[in-house]
């Protein structure tokens, strides 16, 4: 691998990770695929790049591509990459559970915000549109107890428990 390829890889890989972290998944896929062309896929960095690519495929809804790549990564020469791919593959192949809309939190699409808008704080209105007041937790109603109805008679429990403890300890002492 030439130093030019390594430099191109580092640039594209870094850009792919940064765009992913900003929520711009389609751009991230492009950068990571470009980086994949400039690295040995069986190396440590090649495995790390492909794990990121699986994650971006999943984020863009390309589950089948993510699964195929993840299955390939389970045969990667590096042990850590194989283990991580197996964990992700279990998640990708897990059955989709039905959920209720009230169980979900809607996350705004940050891809519509340009980098300049985000730096200047103009993207706040998009996030504010999605925010809603969280559901109020139900507080249990505490029942007021009348102290005159509480049984305060001595029922000899403490004495029975004390005698049982003494018998147990003496039995253990005698058997040892």
C-alpha cells in the first residue's frame, strides 16, 4: 500500500466517521466506501472500516447489505473484528418486535441541517418541532393508616427468634 493510498484512506475514513456522527448517514456510506478502495481489507484498519460500514448500512436501512458484509467479517483474519462482527450479526438477524408509538422517541433528521446552520444554532427550530413534553409518571396514591388500628401487641416473635438463634449456634458449637 502506497503512502498516497494511506493518505486517501485516512481522509475518507475520518470524513466517513464524522459524517456518521453528525447523522448524515448517506454521505458517510460514500466516504467509507471510498476509503475501502484504498486499504487492505484484511488489516486491522480494514476490519475497523468495514465494521463502521456495516453500521452505516444499517443506519441507512440497507439491512441486507449490512448482513452480507457482516457475515464476511465473521471470517476476518483479526480476532477482535470477527468477534465484533458476530455480535453485530446477532443484532441484524434478530426478529423485529412490534412496538407502540408511545414507546418510541422520535429523533429529528439532522441531515437537513447544514454544518454552518448547526454552528450558528439555526437548527434548533427543527429539533424543537420534534420535542414534545414527556409523559408524566403516575405517582401511586399512598394510603393513610390510622395508628389506633395498628396491632401493637407483643406477639413473642423476638423471643422465639432469639431462642432459635441460640439453639442453632450451640448446635454448631457442639458439632464442631
